[in-house]
């Protein structure tokens, strides 16, 4: 995402150069003046000379001169014409306004009799000033920002717009199509300035109390921040086996050497790591479509949780089952405590589209082994199904710390809310839950949990913390 450089057609996009536009660089040259006019002009000259009609001869010569001058003017019309698009600032939050500055400069002696610039524009962005300059486009969700003017020799024209940022997103500005020609309107030439600008509108960030989350320790006890977690992927020694040690902790090689059970000593970690998993799907099946309001609420909750964690100096990351716009790259911000970490997370959330590249359950299963063992996985989803519930229970049984934030209208599954810290936020004003379940619900949930985990146990999970 870079600011567009000044574009000179005569230099194939290099700013500040003074060479002219080559014929090979003209994208489309349209001629409204056909060969029939030349033939008619020659016929007029010939008939005037033969019949000694000076007026007819003069008419033919005038037509030839106008054709030659128009063709020559059209040939040089866009040479050394510079077009520059600037967005200031290039990042904004919902509700803010940014400046869009268009600069057009004619850097030659020949005036530009007329010029029309049609800049591609996203429909989601509205103009606070001169909104009448926006015109419909044949492309979906795109419009044209159209300006028509003339330029004297070495003249510079600047237009300033105020852009309203009313919706989160990654917005592409450009490319621009420039049309010009001769004064007589006989010829015209089109050229495409391919430079692009990107405007990033961050999602809304709210205090977690307004979302319905408790302001104190929303992801577990405060002492968990100083608790010594152990990372089973990093063994730093061995010790005598204790009765409470699990089967996976046995160090078999050391046991064989000493002829007594030995257990691994794992490297401790003290930092509180939090990874937000965002489910962009609002239905079980992607072909059912999406609920835009529900998706935006999901993004707002994810951004607010990330902001809360960064403020408390957590090691924060974000993973979503979507992809970056105009790319097949997944949305994945690795956990970190860099000063720019929140900016990276907000940019990733701004880029989220309603298209899910994979199921959130598959994403959790694939990504969790790659994350630190003591990390808290916060799953923010607007759609909770049995597959996700089963995946959460299995990760919990493997020792993962989990928090589920459900925005679905239905209450979370009782067994999930009993085993895992769960919040139910069906709308932005909902109070948080600590769901209380009845004894019958607990008995039914426990039976289902045993059936889910009956064919799976942590002892058979891959080594290194993979579930």
C-alpha cells in the first residue's frame, strides 16, 4: 500500500521527467475524422481549380489544413502531461474524513484544449464535497470520479476532495483514464494511468465493557499473566517421574539408560500470549451468503479484543479464515509485541472479506500446533456448529487455553460453556455470560462430551503440542 507517484505519460510512469509520450505508449487513439473527409477536400480543391471557383478551392484547402493541424495537435496533446493522486492520511478509522488531492500539470508550450479524467472509485466511499463528480460505472461496486477541464501552457490544476470513511475496508483508488484531443474535436486519444492508491479504513474499536465483556480478566485470572507455562516442544532436561505426570511426559531414552522412569522438563514461559481466531463465515455453508452486519460486529469484537490485549502488553496475534484482497495469501499476523503490532492487526481486519477460505475448525486444528503452548486462543465467531464445538473440546482436552466469544443468536452449547470460558454476545449491547446450566443439561452435555472424546485422547496426539 503505497502512495501513488506522479505519472507522466511521456516517461511510462516516471515522475518529474521531461520526455514526451511515444506512439507506442498511446493505449487507444480514436479518429472521428475519416478518410472520406480528406477525399472530399481533395475533390473540392480539384474542382475549384478546374472551374476557377476560388471559394471551392479555399474550402478544400481549409479542410486539409484543419485536418493536418488537428492530427498534429492530437498527437502531442498528452505529451508531458502529469497526473498525481494523493490521499492524506492513507489510514483512517470509521467516522473520520481524509483529503484526496488530484494534481494535473501540462509541462509543455502546447495548450491542452480539453481533457477528461475518469478515475475509478469504490462505491462504498462517499465524498463530502463535490459529490456530483461521481458517476456510475459498468464495473460492479465501482464508480468514476470524473473531471473535465482545459490547461494552458505550463499550467497546473489541483482539485481537493473530502472523503467520508463510513465503512471498514481496503479501498483501491485508480487506475485513471485520461482522454484528450484537438481543439476541433476531430481526433481524440485515450491513455490509462496505471498508478493506484490504497485507502485503509480500520474497524471500529470499542471498550470491551461496551461489547459486554468483563473489564477485569476477560480471558482468565490475572495471575495467569505471571504463571509459568511449560512448552512441551522445548525439552531442557529430565527428572524422576512423578505419579501426576502424563504418559506423554515420559522421556523414553533417559528411562532406558537409567532403568527407571524419567520425565521431561519443559522450558517455562512467562509471557501472556493471546491469539485471536476470527471466523468470517456467518453461515454453516459459504454458498448461503453472508450477513454483513453480523460480520462487521465480529470484526469490531476482534479489533477491540486485540486493542485491549496490546494495551496490557500481551504478546498478541491474529489469524482469520479469509485472504488478503487481490491475493490468495491468508490473513495471519504472528504473535508479537512489536510497537507496530496493533497496526498490522487492524490492517488485517480491515482487509477481511466475507469469503471464507476454509472452515474455522480446520484452521484451529492446523494452526494451534504452531503456536506457543501457553497461548490463549480466543475464537470470535458469528456461527457456532457441532464441528466447531467438537474441535474446541478436543483442543481443551489436549491442554489448550481457550476462550469462545459467540455472536450467534443461539446460546452456546452447555458442555462447551462448562468446559471453556464462553461469552455470548448476540448483539453489541448484550451482557456477558457466565452461562448457568441445569443439572439435566450438564448430564446430557457430559454424555455427549464422553462420546466426542471417546475415540480421541491427548495421549495419541502428535508430539510437540499438536492436537
